[in-house]
């Protein structure tokens, strides 16, 4: 918990340097990333919105994820998290975004997407980067590791944007 709070606080510092906002689009973490961010006093200066879209229907309704993706690639996929991150940016107008969808367990896994499989995507402006992870442990551990990875990815992208500004 302390490490995640420190990551969120550092994210806030970097986003304030950039005068930028962040939004989250979450499935398997159920709002955990947004909770970590809003734990930081003053986060209203840089946190725009959090979307918890647990069902495929809500991913489509709230974030404009195309319905046709789910039968083709499944909710836990690069294509879906990339669409989630873009949808969150469009809806919130935030420059930075993160999206996560995964199999936290204890069931729901399959041979190609075992429990612990998580797709994350980060958006900065028009750029979107997605990454597949496999986190060990029980449901709580998978979710905690996903929140940590999401924040670390946002921190990396914010640091790159600060470097670009010189």
C-alpha cells in the first residue's frame, strides 16, 4: 500500500510539471488505480476521471469499445485495452490514460489466458502502448500488482514527456 501511494504521489508531481491530467479505465482492478490516485491530497488538480467497466457491455457503453472485439479477441486482449484507453481519453479529455483488463482469479482462466494474465495500455496524446503481463499470486495479489504496474507505466510516460520538454 505504501509503495503504491508513493507511486501515485510521484505521478501527481510529474503531471503537475506537465500541466496534464490522467484518466483510468479499469476492469480487473475495479477502481483500484483511481483509488490509489485519489488517495493523494490535491489529486483533483491532475486526476480527471475513472471508469470502472467490469462488463463488456459497459466497456462498449462507457468507453466505445467495439462490441465485435469481444467474440474475436476477448475482453483480456491488446485490442480491448487499447480501445479502452482511447475511449477514456476521448470521454475525459485527459492527455494521459491507463487501461487494464485481466483475469484476477481464482477462476476464469483458460490455457491461453491463465489466471494472472493482464493486459495494460497507456495513452499519452495519440500514442498508445500496450503490454501483456502475467502476475503470480491470489486475486488480491494480482490486482495489487496490476495497480502498481499501471502507475509505474504512467510514471515512465510522464518522465518521457518531461524529457521532451527539456
